[in-house]
């Protein structure tokens, strides 16, 4: 999720291909498809009048794809013709081993559509959710996000778990002339678009907790932080001081504060800054002549994960939000030139993802790893193994991770399901870097037309 100049320089040593090597004690390689029970779900083609047939088809296909991408269901590819009409015959659906069924109708309105959505529990022969939602026209920019919100409603109604379809991912793109772009893309890979550009460096954008702003570090005569309003494009400069900002900032869960690595003298230290009052810079780390970067808050705001080279090699640590109680989280083996950075804290629990290489002497590449912040020293799970994989960022569902991958197939942004280990390309481009996954941007409850 967060990449620094230190990481960029480290890539110079990754030109050689990785050699076959077994992970050291403390790291468990877990990169193959894990067979798990996932309930079978069917999305019956939505119905409605012929004039809105294209919108009806779009709603059906987007929901099917969202449920498939989310990883929590096995999605039926096609529905038998005998089951396409009402009433719902639970016995017939059950005979096909369907556990959940999604049905709906689309009705044209003056400014869009009313979508009646129903989620059925086939096994218990009951409706677990029913509601009518207002969507904008199919050619409106907000149409797809509204349908994504309905997909998340299906996940919530069936499994009582969060979805992550109604989200976007922000990333950077570097051009050959050194210029950088800021881009966003929907969680299903649709609509990659540029929202800002700069004739210099843009590092590590991050979403605000409410999803309305994006914060990133911008280089130039000096480094500053830029906070951009996504809807209006308005920007404000945040300059807490320092010669250079190499590490990005991350928002505290309440959005009022940020943690940021500020470069001073011969090192960088983690500071907290009150962005709501634009004041009150507070230093959290104090090791002189060391590099501490990549701060990211825990979901409850009580801890911060960060990278530091205080032991002579970059490693991932966790500390209390006041700077105390520092504990190493990434593995350490004496005599091995390990390198770990870019922590991303799961929004749903105590897991922290980061990228790392555990023996640079073997010229290994960065891989994505996951540790439990409540269990320092416990087994680390490595979930990628080929190519060079960096900058993980969790989805709001606490299940999927977006990251940058180069060298194992086409370069670009990929999403990996941390439970099944299946992955899909989100956006192609070896010059895409430093992705960050937004919080939920729209909920079905915001679209309710009537109960």
C-alpha cells in the first residue's frame, strides 16, 4: 500500500530472477488454491419491461460478477429456463443444491429505475431480505456504484458479512518522462481513469475513512501532503514541516489525525498530526539516524504498524498510538538480509499484511505476507511466491487484498483472495504502483426508495 524511496532504491537489487528456496522457520508458504465450502448462489435474471432491457441485463451481470469476485459464494453460471419465472419454487432450486437465490425487478422511473431486490434462503425456504432501491439511469456515472451497493446488500443479507463491491482503488502511474498520474478504478476493474497529474513524484495515495478524500505525498522543491476531495477535485496542502516527506500519511479511524514519516537530518521518524486543526505535530518514534516509515493505524486507532530499519534491516513493527510498546512483527533470522515494509492493517481484525523478502542474499523478490499483530513471533503466512509483489492494501471485507505485481505474467494491479489464494488482474500496467483500497463508498440503505 505504501512505498517509499527506500523501497524504490531496493528494487535495483531485484533484477536477477528469484532462486528456488525454502522459507525460514516462522514463515508458512500458502500460495495454492485452498478448497473451502462456499454456498452455491444463483442470480436469476432480473425482470422488467422491454424498454429497459439493457439496464436489466447490466444489473444482473454486475451483481453476478460482484458475488463471484467477492469469493464468498460459488455463483451459478446459468439458470434453467423452467425456473426463470415466479413464483419461486424452493423445492426445485433446492434440488439443484442452490443455497441462496437472488431475484429482482427493474421498473423505469422519471430519473432512473426502481429495483426491487429479494434474497432467498432456499434451504430454509424463506426471504431473508426484500427492499426497493432507486438507481440512476444506466448511462449515469453513479449507476454501476449503485448496483455494487446492491451486491454488498446480498452478501450482508445472506452471510451477515461485509462486502466490498461498492468501493474503488486509487493508484499512481509513472510515465517515462518522470510525470505521475493519480488514478482510480472500481473494485471490478471498470472505469480506470485519471483524476490528477503532476510533473514530479506522487507517492502512496490513501483514502480517508469516509471515502471522500485522498491524501498523497507530492515531491517538488520540497515534499508536502496533498488532500484531494474526490467529488469536487478541490485540493489543500498539508505541510507539517520537515525537509522531505518520503513515507505517506495514513488517517486515524476518526479521520481527524494522520500519521506520517517525516525526513529530518539523517533519518525519518513517525509523527502524528491533527489535520482537522492543522496543528499539533507530535513525534512518536525517536531513534536517531534510522528510517521509520509506512505508518498505518489499527481499526480501533490504538496501535500503529510501521516499518523501521532500527535493527539494520527494514522490518515491520507495531507500537501503541502514543509511541510506546514497540514490538517487531515481521520475522527475523540472524545472518539473513531480510527486508520487510509497507504494512496494511486489516479493517476487520488484527492481521497486518506487508511485503518482504526474507533473504536478499539469495536475490529473492518481494512477496506478500500476513501476520497477526496480537501474536508477535507467531507463524507468518506468505500468500504470493512468484514475480515481484508489493504494496498490499486490504479491502473493507477483510478478505481480499490489492497489490502490485511484476514478473509473474502481465504487470499491473492484482487482487488476491486471502482464503482461497485465487487472484485476478484488476488493471494492467507495469507502471501502476502503490494502490490503496477505499472504504465502502455507497450502501444500499442510501438508495432505499421505500421499505
